[in-house]
């Protein structure tokens, strides 16, 4: 959050489980401050509804661990090709 307040950020990739807050809280905070920020959430918790909640909070996609690195690279390519990131 401190980095995002100091420097321009074009893409946020966050995990759901973090020490002080969860990824949904970070998504909500970041979208409130930076509405056009492209966000992706990663989770190892395949809890029912978590992916939908992540999308409601603004994530373009929620990836469930474990996933192949190619899936993340493909998603980043899709984001670039859709011109979501300048």
C-alpha cells in the first residue's frame, strides 16, 4: 500500500492470504484509490465464492494455486493484448 501511494502502479497481483490483511481487503482498498488499476488475485483456498468475490472487488481474474506459470503468463498476455495496461 505504501508503494502504491508513492509510485504509479499499472498491475497488482496479490495473494489472498497475507499477514496483515487479506487479498480481498487489498483489492477493495486499491480499487477505491485507483479505480483503473488492473488487479489479479491468487489463492490456495478454493473456498466457494472466493473467485466471485474477488471479481466483485475488481480482480480481472482469480487464479487458484497451484497453477502452471504458463497460466499466469497467458493471463498477463491477455491483459496486455486487451490494452488494460498502457
